[in-house]
């Protein structure tokens, strides 16, 4: 893995090459100045990393204690997570450092106005900050296109900015995306994107532990999780997007019969990189924009997870399709059945139910095929315990893992990314593991006293937590009927829905 400062310099060069033009020079300068500021501040020095990480663990302890003892709703918990935990990771340069003034904050055509809107966490009016662990992802997000950039803008900005400003923001994102497509030849785009992503991965590997501020960042880091050089990946899910259409497409964007228009495989990164040629993907983006506008107009709420399908396809399916990695995926069979039955029965007529049944089959068939033919192993867990939801994504022999805390209906409320090697390197593994053990009795089952004494989290055998490995051992591995896939999929969906 390259050094972070080297990765930052390479990333600025790649950004300039892939998004050229005099009109984008202010954006090139923005990233050069931002990374220069981090270098001057010593952001990547070991003592700086260790210091802010220890403070972060302390603040996280306070947060988790309050979260356990509080009856607050899930949104309040998420807001408090940001309040407690972003401070140590924020870069808040003076506006004149970039050569701008306060008026430029409201102008999405300037870099600070644009990236303020693209920030993964809400910022009050008149302020500009960068959440350091996630900021480089804003470069990568342009590759997803203008629609997903618009939808990833923090909810708070929809309350504070005008429609004209949001339209300006969308136009700038569209211009940058179009510039990439016009500059980089189609056959070279995958290589260019891979180089950009590799630099971002290097920058994100430094911090031992940081919070995932919202669902977008959670799933963004989830995709990154599967790109690690590990042999095995272990995933635990309560209501799985491998079977539940609303979880895959996003509840605000799903409609019965959606798989006829937008099949699951559509959402691969390869298709996004040929956005100019992919008519269906452009149609999906139009659907997102129309539905998002309707949701916001009716509820003034942020649309739920318009990007989650990328996690399932770019993350799980992409990893399982290769020969070097194996994904072990277990789901709570009772949770999945309950969600499917609830949605099916709530539909207004038999035709809608038929289409919903068809969508579930189409979605499950996509991943069951990989279970039969690729490196994806599916498990049904008939006794999913509360502690099963803590460790959501676990890597096989090191790397990073993702923990999650859940609220009502067992939905993820807050998440945490752990970089094992950095935890050990900065002597933080013992502090962090002890914190979780003391705060959550359910989490103690994944900890081992002897290994804690060596200041390392429990990674035994293939490198997974003992508790996680036990969960998968106890789960029911789905049979592989390579020559009767359709029949098995139909029978499984009928059993889960109860028809």
C-alpha cells in the first residue's frame, strides 16, 4: 500500500488528467491546496493519527454509553453520532486559504460551494469543513454521474439552499462527469477509475477507526470492504437486499415490476463507466430524480438509499465473480420472511402481488446463480441473535471490518470502520476492543482475553472473529442445484412469502 502523501499527490494528478480544462482549474487547485494543508498540518504523521484516534475512541465511548441508555429515536442518535465524532476528523481551513469569501459558499460553481453540497455530513450555513476520512470519495463520486451526486447531497442543504442552487450544483456535476467520459476513451475508463480508487483506498487505510456518518458512507465503505486483498469475507444481514426488492432498489424508488425495467446486473460499475452508452442506466437516473423530487415535495425528507444497489452489485457480486475472493453471506431467515410477507400483503391487488413475487424471484435468482457458479456462499440463519448484527462485515485475515449499531426494526443507525493493521500499529486495539466489550454485553462473545492482552482484536484461523465463524457454522448453507436453479428459487421465494 502506497504512503498517503504519495497517494494524495498521485490523486491530484489523476484528477487533473481525467477532468481537464481551464474551466475546471479551480477544482484542480482546490485538491492541491487541500492535500498541501494536510501535509503542512502533519495530518498523516503517526503521532497525529494516534492522538486524534485516542480522542475519537474516548468520544465514541461517551456516545455509545448515551445511545444505550437513551430512548431517543434513530434520527436523534444519528445526529448525536455526528456531533460527538466528526470534530476530531474535520479540516476547517479559512476560506481565504482557497482564495474565496463567504459569498462563494452559496455558489455551487466554485469548488467550496460545490464540495460543501457534496459533503457526507450536514454543515450549518456560513461554514465549510471537510470530513477527512471521506473527503477523497467526493472525487470518486463524480464517476457515478450527476444524479447520484445530487442525491448524495446532505439533507440539511435541501432546507438551506434554493432550487436554483441545487440546479447549478447538478449542472457542475454533470459537466465534470461528461468531461471524464469525453476525455478518457471507453476502453481506458476502467483503468483510470481503478487508479483513482486505489489512491482513495490508500488515504482511507490510515485511520484505525472512524464513524460512518450516514447510510451513503456506510454502503460506500461497504463496497470498499470487498476490494481488500483478503481471501474470505463474512457478511451478516437482518433484512437482505439479496432477496428483498425494497432493500435492493431503495424503498422510495421501488415499484412492483421494477426488475423488468432495471435488472439487478444493471448497477455494475462497468455500466456506470459507459454511462454515455447505457440507455437503461440513464433511464434509472431519470427515475431516481423524479421519485426523489416527489418524496421531498411530500415529506421534506431525504430519499432512502438510492445508491444501495451499488453495494450489492459492485461489492458482493463483483467480489464473488472473481477467483481470488470468497463471500460468505448469511441472512436472518425470519427477518427476511417477515419483511417479504409484510410487503406482499400490503399491495393493493393481485396483479401487484404477482409483479412483486416476480421481482423477488428475479433478484434472488441473480445471487443464487452466483451461489451455484461463483464464489458466493449463501446461508440462512434460523436463530439470528442480537449480537449477530454488531459485526456486519468481517474480513478474513486482517484488513478492515465494519461494525454497526441498530435501532428500530433492526435497521442500521450508526456504523464504524476498523482498520486492523492500523489499530495494532497505533496500539489502539486493546482500547477499542475493551470499549466495545464494556459497552455492549452482546459484543463480548467476539473478544478473547489472551489476544486482547497482545493488543489485537480476535482474528483466528482464517482471520475472522471466532463468534462470527461460529455463527456461519450454525447457519444453514443453501444447497446448490446448478441444473435446477429456477425451481429452487421459485420454491424458496414461495416459502419465504408464504404463497
